[in-house]
C-alpha cells in the first residue's frame, strides 16, 4: 500500500503580527506501513521532521490563548461607550461588557444606549438572557453571583466568553431567529438608605 499526505499550515504570531505558512508532504510506499488515520499521519510527519515549516513550531501557551480571546473581546466591543475591556475580571463587573458583547451580535435585541453601569443586576440579566435565547450561549454565570462579586473570577468570565468565540470566531454572524423574540428587561428597584 502506498500514498501521501499533503498538509498546508498557517500560524499567526500575536506579538509581531506575522503570518507563517508551511507545507508538508509525507509519502509512504509498500515498505512503510500507511498511517491508520489522518491524525497519525500528521504525527508521523511531525516526528520525522519537527522543525518543518521554517523552524517555527506552533505552540500556544495558556497566556497567549487568554490574550487572543481578550483582544477579540476588545475588538468586538471597541465602539461601545463606557466599555473598556482590559482583563477578564474587573472589566466585566458592571455587566456593560457582557451587554456590549451580546449587543455586538444582536443589536436589535435591546437598546444599549439606555443601559447604565449603576444597574449591574439588570445588565447581567439582559446580556445573559439575550445570549442564551438568541445565540444558544449557555448561561454559565449566575446573575446573583455576579452582583455579589465586586470583581468576578476571571476563569468564570473567560469560560463564558469562550462560548461566543467558539461559535462566532470565523466571522460568521449569528442568525436572527425566525420567530421574533422580545427580551424582557428585568425590573430593577434602587433603594437608597441613609
């Protein structure tokens, strides 16, 4: 049995913005046993020539992945007044960043200009509700927990935001449901006590 596998790869370095492209071809003939799957073929190619593609090995550290997602969130919400995402904790503590992210995908779902960072509970409720109903984004964060925390746990926010990225990272915008839905704005009561 003989054959070959041809793989084109492209990697992007977020630090310098350079894109590296490489191509690899691995052939085998009756002497060499054919790989059982594409994954094993890729592994054989990497094992045979670990520095192929210009000597650049694509490795993504957790901090690089975190920064890539943070940059994506910044890009999605750049035009929203009052939203300045610099991290996955305090930048999200008033719900405005969550609302901006949801609104960037579903601008007809609610009027972002009417929101205020003062009404944290309402902001969280609107953002999570719209993302779940319009985008199928599982509500991994609890509104009450978010209100109790001054600075949310960055791992929880990171995990929640990943759902958006995984669904829409390729620039495919979400579709609006065929049956129009009108999200309800939660009622917020503000009490000021002396």
